[in-house]
């Protein structure tokens, strides 16, 4: 299965996660500080990182930033800080998902499965081009270009666009998008989706009143119409 690095200074949580992840067939490595986490990450090149923020020698954000400077590996934040502002800050910084302590192990495993599926799809080297709107997605390289110009997208924006273009012309429900991109516990968090859709449209120059790329079915979902 996958090699997962757990960076958390709480021994009981690391032990609980190690037992649960091994039971799922994963290989597990551990670190208890920012410095140890960075060393382990560089040495092991894991498939996924579970990262605590409150580490004894600094903020886990430093680990996230170091990973994002070089690699697209998925990072799941695990923290006692559960304010919406904090979650938005970490997601904007490149985290793929965020879970608050205390957490349910069933939900944790479901989110890990989603992130690993997304990673597997991204590493497949798939590329999609839509001549009608001259939009190209390079899945493996996490790149998007429109009419020959590369567009810088956040991870959530890219994941959202990728999901929509994989179902061209078909309505993708809000619940499906939330489940696949944010995880099963966020099926009702439609405000997350609206924020990312608005940002994605702005970057792509797609007018929501007269869309040429992403069409909205109000309260239901979204459809890619650029094919």
C-alpha cells in the first residue's frame, strides 16, 4: 500500500495511528518535531504525511511549506486548532485536508483513501486537452494552460477543475465534489465549494453570468461545458 509519515509529538496519537494504518496495510514512519519531520521526509519520500501543527520546536506550518516548495505529496493536517480561519490558512498554504483533534479513526482512514486515490490519479501522467476552449490539463505535472498561457491554480482549484473535466458536459453534484476533494465529513460545507469555484472562474476568466467553461446548476452542482 502506501508509505505514510506521521509527524506528531503526542506518543499515544502516533501509536494509535501506527496501529490503525498498519492494519490497513500501510507502512508507517514517525517523527515528533519539525526538525525530525523534515529529516524523515527528505530521507523517506513518503506517499502521504499526517502533520500536527503544535510541535515542540516550532509550527508544523514550516514542514508544510518545505514540502510544498518541492513536492506535491498529500499532507493531512491533524490539529487541536479548529477555527475556520486556521483551516483556511492551512488549506491556502497547500494542505490537502484538515482534521481536528479529537478525531474518529474511520473518518481518518476514509480521508486518507481519498488523498491516495487523488495522488494515484495525479501520478498517472494523464493529460487532457479541450480544443473548443483551448484548455489543457497536465494531471501528473499539476499544470493548466488556457489559450497557451499557463494558469497558476491552488491544489483545491486544480482538483476541482480536474474532477469537472473528467465528466465533460455532465452535472457533478456538490456533494460529490465536496466528498472527493474535501472528504466525507464536508458534504454540507458548500461555502468551501463556492469560494473555490469563484476563485477558479476568476483565474480562468470565466464569467458566471455567461459561462464558457463552468456552468452552475444553482444549489445542485456544476458542469464543465468547455468540451
